[in-house]
C-alpha cells in the first residue's frame, strides 16, 4: 500500500511517526530528569532545615550508642517532625547503627546496607523515592511511597553521624504530576511545531524540486528537439532539401498544424518550403505588410527573436533563422489557439532551433557558392591547362626542332630536361636523370669547369667551353646559360652543345694536308736532284756489266749496284707520285670486278697461296657502279692487300667484302694478322709512318691510299686490336644516275 503513495505522502507519514517518537522520547527523558531534580530540590530544602536544627541542638557525642541524653534527641526530632509531611526521623552513628528512632525497637539496629545511608556516611546527601519496606519498617506501610532523605552530620570537618527523614510523597507527586503534564504538553507542542516547520520546509523543497524536474524535463525535451533538428539538418547540404527536412521535423516536434519557411532573395524573402495546413503565400504577405521581416533584418542576429501571433482560430510563432548576426530566413509554425501559452514558454527553445537551422542554412549556402565557384574554377583551370599544354607543346616543338643538343641540368649536375637531338645522340637510355659529365666526358666525377657553376656566372653571362668524351671520342662545343631564381642565385644551367667531332677531324686533315703539300714539294725537289745522278750510275753500271765476263769477280758487285739503283729509282718514283698526284681518268666501274682484277695482278707478282694465305670473297651482288680511276683504285686495293700479306708472315685469311651501306659502296679488307694498338691506328695514314721499318717499309703506301680515296671523295679508316687482326673499310660515293 505504501508503494502506491507518492513521495509527499510517504514523507508526511514517516515524518509524523518520527516526530511522535521524538516527542515520547523527549517527554520520558525530561520527566525522568524533572523527577530527579524535584526530588533533589525537595531533599535539599529538608536537608538544610535538619542540618540547621542538628547543629544547634546536638554535638558529636550525641551520635554514640547508647545515646547519652535521649530527652535531647526527642526534643530535636520533634522539631524536625514539625516539618510538613515528615513522618519519621532516625539518627545513626558512623557505623550505620540507629542511635535514636521514633520506634524504640529500631535503636541499636544497623541499616548500613541502605544505599542512601552508605552515601550519607561518605559525607554525601542522598534522596530516594521508595515504596518497598523492610520488616523492621512495617510500621510505615500506611504512608505509601515515601521520600527518604539521608543527611550526613559533620562537625569540625569530620563525619560524626547521619540523620534520615521519611517524608510523605503526596505533595511531591502532585507537583511532579503537574510538572510532567507541563513537560508533555511542551514536548507535544514542540513536536507539532517541528513537524509543521519541517513539513513546510520539505514541502517548499518538494515544490522547488518539482519545478526543477519540470524545468529539466522541459530542457531535456528542448535539447532532444535541438538534437533531432541538428541531426535532420546535417543530412543534406542542398538549401531547398535542408529547409524542407528542417521544417517537417520542427512541425512534427512542435505538434503544429503546419508551417512554412522563407528564404532571403533579391532584398526580400520568398517561400522556400511549406508543410501541413497553412497558406504560406498569404502568411508571407501578411508578415511582410506588418514589417516583421524588415524589423528582424534591421535588428540583426542578436535582436531578431521569435514573435507570437494570435487569432481567434489559430496562433503562430515566427522564428528567424539567424547565423552570425544575419537573418537568412524565417520559419512560422501554426497551432490551434489554445497552444499560445505553451508556445510562449517555448520561445527560447524555438530561438535556439532557429539558430541551429540558420547555421546549417549558412553552411549549405556556402557549400552552394563553393560548388559554383568550384565549377568556375575547374573551367578556368581546364582553360589554363589547355593553354599551358599548348604553350608547352609549342615550346617543346621549338625545343625539339633544334638539331643541336640542348639539356637543362640542376646544380647537382643531373639532367632535368633534354630535347630530341640529345635523346637521339645519347640514347638509347633516357637522358633525363643522368649526369651531364657522364654524357659529355664519359666520367663519373663532375668536371672542374662545371663543379663551380654558380661562381662561373658571377657576371650573369654565358660561358663556352670544349669537351671531349674519353669513351666515345666525340668532341662537343658547349655553351652554358645560367637560370637564376628570385634571389639571384643560379638554380639551373641550360647547356647548348654542338658535336664538332667531324669538324675537328677535318681541321686536322687540313693541317695534315698543308703539311703533306709542303712535304710533297720538298720531296719532289729532292727526288729530281737525286734522280739525275742516279740515272747515270745505273746506266754506267749496266754498260760495265756488258763489258765484264760472267766469271769476273766484279760482276757480282756491278749487279748489286744496278739492283740498288733500280730500288732507289722505284722509291724516287713513289716520292714523285706522292708529291705530284696523277690526273684522274674516271669511269663507272664494277667494284667487285676491280677487286678480282687486283687479286689476279697480285697472284702474278706475289703469290698468296705460296704463303699459305687464303682469300675469302663476300661480294654483294647487284651493286651499283662507282666512278673511279681504274689504275689508282687498283693501287689502293693492292697496297692494302700487300700490307695484309706482309702482316701475316705465317699464313692466314684475307676477307674481301662489298656492300651498300647508307648510300655508300663499302669495301672491307680484313686480315687475321697480329693487329695494331691505338697509337698505331692514330698515325697509320701519316706519311713515312711504318711498323715494318726492319723489313724496309717506307711508310708511304697507306698515305697514298688515304690520298687517292680522299681525291675520290670517299672515306677510309682502319679498325684493329692487338691479336684480333685488322679491318680496312673504304667507302666510295655511288652515282645517283647509276642507282
């Protein structure tokens, strides 16, 4: 049953029981202490009176048994018994023996076992209320409950005895009863006052708690509504969808008939969404005519608050949607007329909801603007990208159109950009990422002239240098152009390079040709000067041979003179041929046939088979003819084959091959001889350079070969490595008409 009571009823019952218990307990305790107090007070009055009489009439020797003067005791105690309600008096010595009593039979008896007497014999006054009697006190039965008062008798600071007085309790109990009624009435009055005060305090606290609970429930409801609205508006960043979702959620939470939302546009407001039973357009016109929108917009975010409107058939609240001191729109909820008071209490909550929707609405508007800006930005970026790509393609086209090498390297010598000519020249590996010193010099370490690039450009000007690649032999004429950053420091270098290998070779050939021209003139003059006396020597030696007998001892010496003279004549002839090139007799000839004719001539003069030399022919059929001088070209082939024969003293193989290569007719003459080192290859076509000095070589054969091929506008070079044989390649121009 108690479980069905509310907290107020439970508190009323329990507090009443507690107050009753408190009143009963307080009355009992106070009655007990009141009784003791009244008893001690009554005893104190009687004690003072008895002590006064005893001190006046008795001495210490009167308290010794047997009593010296019984008459004096009788007089004293008659005075004591004159006190109202005193019914009996006794005197005791220090051992608790009765020395005088109203009943003679008690004299000489010991009552030391009485607690009150024990206390009196210790010098303390004692008062007791007793209804029980000993057998010796049966004569007092008719007096009912008596007040026993035990009074110590002290003389000169020493205990000499004790006196007890038995006093009727009728008056005491009447006074005690009146005092008890007073105590109980006061306790009851105090309990009632305490109960009323405590109950009133609790009731006020209970009412306050109820109001706080109602406020908390209302606040919790408002927070739940705010959370619900926040969760709803966070679902979308589209302005129209957000307003529609927010309006429907607020109408649902508020229990409204309907509602509508307006959004700012072109200096005014337009209906953006509506829900339920409401004429949004009419309400918009009505609120606009009343200046609600204008007043709220001019007041700003802090001054724009919800407003309540009443009509006989409806009531509504108009909530501004505020964000950062700007009114972005409005939301109106329409209710039945009886909801006005409730709406007035909820204005603060509706203001918070309007602020939350306003923040979400501003985010949605910002997102909309951001999307539009993003579209414009993407379109602009695409246009700029197309322009940049077009500019880059144009620059790259110009960059790649340059036939010379152009690279851009950073300050760590790494290539970051290269044109097509660089990729073709340094391919097939990618050029970007490689080191410039590895490309131009074939070295792993930066070259000294590039390691200090920043210092090279102290005057912000270009620099030029010439580099040779040790691995490929290519020669580059290099121009360096610095690229500066905003601080003026060099951040990159553009390197423009021209391959000048052929130019260098042509310069060397021109220099060599100048030397040969000068040398040729000198050799021709010397040859003429030697040739004239040599002719006389040979002729006279031949004439002397005709006149000497075959068995003559001088004949052998004369034959030696003739043979040496002819050898000198041959050398002089070669010198004259070298110094005075013969005139050309050019014809279109088959190169394969020229090689075969050279071999037949060689076999007639110097047999290859006898030297254990094998000739292998690898002619390409259908080759176009070349315009050459037959005699000079046979001399070219003859000199090279003869060098191969002399190089292979112990036999070997000579390979003759022809082919059409890149528009040139290429003749290859290869042997399996000992080969040559790099130094020999470098000077092999120089006049008077020979590797056969011990066997009488003059060093003019290959120089003549180079001279003849050059006069035919051809090319000749040698490829050789020690122990791998030697290959001579001759390239002759092909007649276009013949092709």
